[in-house]
C-alpha cells in the first residue's frame, strides 16, 4: 500500500489561483476567452448535478461538462491553460466527468477528486466471477464494477493461454478506506510525507471500481520488486493489457505528467476503444483525458 501512489518530491506546488487571487489572476491573463474558460472550468468543478432553471422554459438544464457553451478560439490562452492543467497541483476540485456513468473519462489526479459518496452500484465479487477462468486470481472480498468483467476475463484468459498467471492484488477501494489509509500514513510519518506515499481520499482511481493492482499469482507482491514489468507476467501486461481495455495509469519516466511515481502494477479499465486510442496517442492516460476534457468543452 505504501508503495502505491507515491509522488515525486520535486513536483510543483499548486499553481491554481486561490479564491482571493482569482480576480487578479484573471486580469493578468487578460483575454476574455480565458475568462470564458475559467467560467466553464468553475461550472464543471462545481458539480455536474447542479441543475439550473431556464427562466424562459422553467426547464432544468443539466450543467455537465459535455454541455457547456462552446468556447472561442483562444489559442494562446488555451495553451497557457493546458500548461496549468497539466501541472500536478494539490487541491480537492471535483473531477471532470466525475459521475459513475462517465467512468472511462473521469480525470483523477492530485488535484481532481471524486465525491465522498461516489460508489459504483454494480460492484461484483471477483473470486466468484473469475473462478472458472482464473481460479485463485482474486482473494475473497475483492470487487470491481460489472462493466469491467468481460474484458477482465478476456485479459486473464489470454495471459493464461500464454502460460502466465496474473492475479489481482487490490481492486475497488472506497473513499472511507482510502481516508483511513491516508490517515494511517499521516500518523506514521507526517502529512507531507504521507502525500508522497498515499493518495488522499477521493483522489485514488481505485474508488472508480475500474482500477486494479496486478501481480504474478506466484511470486512476491508487485511493489516489492524493483520493476514488476520485467517479470514475464508484468511484461505481458505492459505489452497487451490495452488490447483488453486496460491502461497502465502511471508508466515509467512520466512522473511529471501522471503526478505519481511509476506503478507497473496499476491498471485502469477504460474500455477497448479508449484504451486503443490512448495507446495510439502515446500519451499517458491523464494527459489523454485532460485533452479530451478540454476538447469536449470547446
Ligand atoms: Zn493501484
């Protein structure tokens, strides 16, 4: 657990203007287009469930990220904003695409988080659901969302066909679980040190119910190895998981853009189409999703 979600020490502190500085920051940025961007951004961050009554019709307009007003073409402002967005800041802003039905696109990092009551209602017991294709791959009590199951079974079956036995080390983790885990590390070490050793509650992809930590069925836990991706199982997963819809969220050498240290065991399911798209893009999942969010809001 401690090894998971470490963050590189030199990552920059929050660059997002705090509330009292917002007006000054906007003035510095200048362009009206930037203002529009921030308004959209704030609307998204304020929560997708905030309905807003249309005075003409009285109808409730859902304020979701996919339905915000089109943005103009602020090339320079857009670029500046992208840089700001790509920085690894510490905050508790509502995750873009942060509802359970938007699971392939939800942006989670050190800044964006899920609500404390975000809990998928289709979690399934993996020990039962995988018993026929990968017996022993998941200890009792481990759960993932039903949307993951078909492709997870395909992934484990393909690995088995290649003579490899993958197992699941960790799967769904609730907000409360992550909260107690983080509190444990604060008590053991310090708040600053805990930030580097554990994700804060709401910021872990495990709360999505679509992320899991893999390991080899036989052999040590993946995070006790120097690099699990150099084992036959880890190498196979790194090469093939995307074909089944799973993306390694924190690949090597990308700490500055993923906001977390390399985690060769941590995979998030985004579906085969998105995973293939991410693979083809050469981007990390976080960059890909941030770009997708930006272009959807445009
Ligand atoms: Zn993980």
